[in-house]
C-alpha cells in the first residue's frame, strides 16, 4: 500500500467532509425549511403550505395502487424496475436508452453536473433570479459564479449569458424558470447552444416544463448537442416525496457526471414514475387544473391591484411592496406559509399554486396582511451562507454571487 497516497486521500476526504458539513448543497425542500425554521418548528394543524413548489394533488391513483402492491417487496433491490422506466421513457420520447440516466429526483444530476463541469477555471453562469442549487454545488468546485439579470420579459437573457464569461463551464437555464414561472423560447435555447463558450455545456432544467406548452429540448439531445436536460416527477406528477428524476444527454456527457454519485433507486418512486407515464391524460388534466386555479388567482390579484409576474407554471412572484421576509412572517401568523424572497428582488415573495380552497385562504390572508400597516423595522437577515467569489472581471451589467 502507498502510505503517502493513503494519507493524502484520507485528509482530502476529511477536508471535503468538513466543508460539506459547513456548507451543504441546498435544494428546494431545504431552502423552504430554512425559511420556516425562523418562524416555527413544524406546521400547525390546518396550515396552507404553498412555500415549496409542491403539487398538492400527490401521485395519481394508478401510481398509488402500484406502490401499495410493491410494499411487500421493499426488502429487495429490483433493478428491473429502473430498466422498465428507462424503456418506457425512451419509447415515449424516441430516445436511445443509453441517453437516459435515472436518479432519486433531478437534484442529484443537477449538483453532479455543476461539480463535474465547473472549476476554478470554468465558471457557472446563471440567471438572476433563478433556482439557487447549482450555485451551492459550484461552490465546491471553486468556480466563479456569474449571475445575469433576467431579460425584460423575465426570460433568460441568453445573449448576455453566453457573453458573460468566455471560460464558462456550465450555463444553467431553468426553463420554465424557478421562481418566476416564465419560459425561455426555443430560439433562445438554440442561440445559446450555437454561441456558448467553447467547451461549455447547457444545463437545461425542465422540472416545470409539463405545466406549459413550451417546446422541450429533448430533440436537441437526440441531435447530440452540448446539453444535459433534467426532468423530474416531483412537480406535475406529484411525487416530490418519492424522489424520481432523470438526466438526459449524450452518453459521454452522462459519463462525466457518473463518478459523483450513483446508488440503488427507491422501488416505490421508480414504479410510480413508470405508472404515471402510462396515463396519457394525466399531464393535460393536471396542467388544466393548475392553469385554471393560477389564472383565477391572477384575476383576483389584478382586481385588487396587486403586482405580480405572470407565470406559466405552478409558482409565481408577487410584489409585497415591503420587505418580503416580514410578509412571510405575517402570513405564517395566519397559518399560510408562502415561499421565499431572492436577494435581487427583496420585496417579492414566491407563491406556489395550491388547491382552489388553499388559494382562497391565501387571498384572504394576503389582503389582511397588505391592509395592515407595514413594519417600520427591517427583518433580520437570514440568508444562505455566503459563497466564495472569484476575482475575474465581468462585462457591464453582470454581477457575481454575493
């Protein structure tokens, strides 16, 4: 045994473990929980929970039946279920099975892509505001993090993103975007692919694509372009707690992220995902339910002169007209738990579209909070840990993560 190598490996692993303990890679449930922890320890009875982009409908009936039948098999590893899911999805989408890798949700391949393809020399370029998890992952690789404000229509400003850093490793496009629920056009995705820095890849996160009529990017994967597409069963399929997602890309790109993690997958989530794909009416039915309730909410907000960003998904940004963190606390006092703010828009809060009754309760609470005098005091800042910043100069209008 090479003792020196063993010692280096040991101390390297120890240092990584220490860093991980100090700076976790946060995802949607952790970010929502961190906000709630400032206010409560656990949800009170009857709480309206519209703070984490969950789907209150839960898994479809067929998925529930399949999971129930599989419970006695919970003591087994069943790889055949994963193979069946890949075959089902590949047949539906016309993809080769080797272009699909299944994970326990889409957070894992999102993190692994940032870890594998960014570094001290290769930055992460991300919209602002957008989903924060890639930034936490890129912190571990020592990457510069370049935040590019959204365009005027709240889509990704892809021209600014591709010009942001000639040494970019990953350009992250959440489409539709979290938290705004807005869509970046197919032509903009194609522009980014054609003009991105050499050697970089697009990471296109389609977690919310099923809520919209937007053109997906899977055919660009079929054409062997430089992108990784993420899909999840957490959103429209209502399986956030069951954990099933996918990374879809050329096999050589999937091979780059594979060393960062692979494990056996939970059989209930895998079986529920396969069952859900086999219900052709499920997505359009749930899209309509969400769209109807969202549009009813928008009509009410408009009638009451509240400012919001029109969304095409199950979440939207709502202007509180005052520090959003204060409003989050005021709403929680009424047993309505709404989503967080983003540093670039401190007066906006994210609202998840819940059931019709939940949104009615939200409307009543929101009006009461908005009609109450605003607090004169600024809320205590409870942000995410500060990420290490690079020193490379940026083009005008760009900013580093702070």
